[in-house]
C-alpha cells in the first residue's frame, strides 16, 4: 500500500517521493522516482541514515530508525538539489481525443480491462477538447452535466 502512495505522489508531482510509515521507532518505506532521477544513487549517498535499502532506478524500499528520519530527510533533499536535474512540469502524452458521447459506462469499463497498468502498460489518456462542466456551487463531481460543442453529455 505504501508503494502505491509513493507512486501516486510521484505521478502527480513528477518528483521523486519516499513515503515512510513509523511503528514503535522503526520506519519502513517505499520510494518512487521519475526516469530523470537517480534513486539508487541518492539512497547510496544517504545510506548512513538507513538501516536497510534496496531497489532499482524506478522504485526502492527503505528501513530507517525514527531518530534518523530528520537527518535523512535533510540529506536526501540536499542530494536532490545538487544532483538531480531540474524537474519540469509533467508532459501528458494523449492516446486519443474523446467525444463525450462515447464515454459511456460500458466503454469506460472496457478501457479498465487493459489493467493492470505499469511502466510497460500505461493507462490510456484521452482528452475531451472544448469541454466545460456545469455544477452547483456546493457540488463538483462526475455527475455534473458536461458540455462539448454545445451538446450535453450525461
């Protein structure tokens, strides 16, 4: 579960993420990094703060004593500031343009059949251009009517 959290943070912010869960003074965590970040190099250079670590370029696991966490946080952020390339905003590569009328529940369920997603099988990304959503001030969710080219989609 903690790896999923790290992966979602990395995907959302296009930055490396290490999430650590503490229990009785000991922490276990998971890290995820975009292609441009040397995660193994960063962990190796900060190894003095970790009790164990391992992984590969895109993902790693760490174990740490709670007392070492502040120093590790400072060291890993300092390492990233000096060694990592400046991370630019994530670029989203789209697979197709969606017509809102085609986004029916059966069609969307069919797309989910392509799972599980990962580095070799990324989730499809579609865009519905020239679209605007209408919603009440106190409600903003998927049930809000959506318009595209002056046509309303459910």
